[in-house]
C-alpha cells in the first residue's frame, strides 16, 4: 500500500470528527484573539510601566492558550484511536505500521501548518498594529524569524504530542506528561535560576524563545534560531519514539 490512500484516510478521519476540527480551529482563534485583546486592552499601560517592554511577548500571548488546544488536537488524532479501540481496525486496514504512523503524522502536522500559515502573520500584524508606536514592524531585525518560528511551532508541537501519545497509548497519560511542563515546570523555571539552566532546553521554552524575542537574551545559552532547532530535535525524538513503540508493541 502506498502512502497516498493512508493520507486520504487520515484526512477523512480528522474532517469527520468535530472534536479534532474544533480544537484545531480553536487554536488559531485563541492565538489571534487573545493576543489582540491583550495588546488592545493593556498594551499602552504595559509599555509605559515596563522598563524593558517586549512587544512580541504581549502580541503572542495567545500562544499560551492556543498550544493547549493544539496539543489536544494532536493527542486526540492518535491517542483517541487507543481510547476508543479503533486502533485495531485501523491497523487491520493498514497493516504496514510505518505507513499508518507516517500518514497520521503528516496529516495532522500538515493541517496544523496550514492553520498556522495565515494565523501567525495575522496575529503579528494585528497585535503590533494595536500597539502603535510601541509595536515592531515586519522589517525590524528578528521579526521575520519570530513569525516563521510561530508558524513552525504548530506542526512541531503536533509531532511532539503525537509521538508522546503513541508511546503512552493514552490521551490522559499524555496530558499528564505535557501539561505540567506548560503550567508548572516552565513557569517555575523563570523564577529559579538553577532550574532555568535545564528547563531552557525544554521544547516549549526553546520554541517560544525563538518566537518572542527580537534579539538574543543574555540569560539564555543559545540564540533564538537555535531555539527552534532544539524544539525540532525534541519533536523528531518523540515521533521516533512513537514509531518504535507502535512497531514493537502488540495492539491492545
């Protein structure tokens, strides 16, 4: 069996499940909506009060919420098959597990990329426009890299979460691993210097460093472009781990 019918099958699955469609759409809406709200409501005040105002941090504030919806989309697209027991049927239809897994990764990551392509630049131009003189223009150093990194953040996070789902074979277990990184370890590391030496290399911290900084931060051990590469390494490692687990294990 070639990869093309597998891709079409996975596209049909995603399109027919409302939970997947809405979670992916919600990620784009949150990215644009929350960032625009933050800049419109608090941009002037924050720019006046902060000694070092970072317009991209406020403009891309919606990513904190969008990535949760995106992670749910990614986890459900693969982990949902284990939860519902349809994985056995899927692998019966596509006995070549590598083809099945690759088709799922390409379909989900491709759709998340399609969503990010308009959402990321739209968020940038809307939010920076709302900031007025305090915002940055697309021609400023680091702006293009930030938008490109935001676009690629979506498919990379999708691959990461799908790989974790394949390894754990459970949406709940994957969420249990993923959410503490977002809401506990990553924020805590901002306040604990010794912890930051390690957590700056976590995928979400590295990816967001590439997105939200116009220039290199002296407190970070690498430059912003390398942050995107670090996240990509995490995503590839997770995807490989998921492939290895799918090939080695018997399906329950």
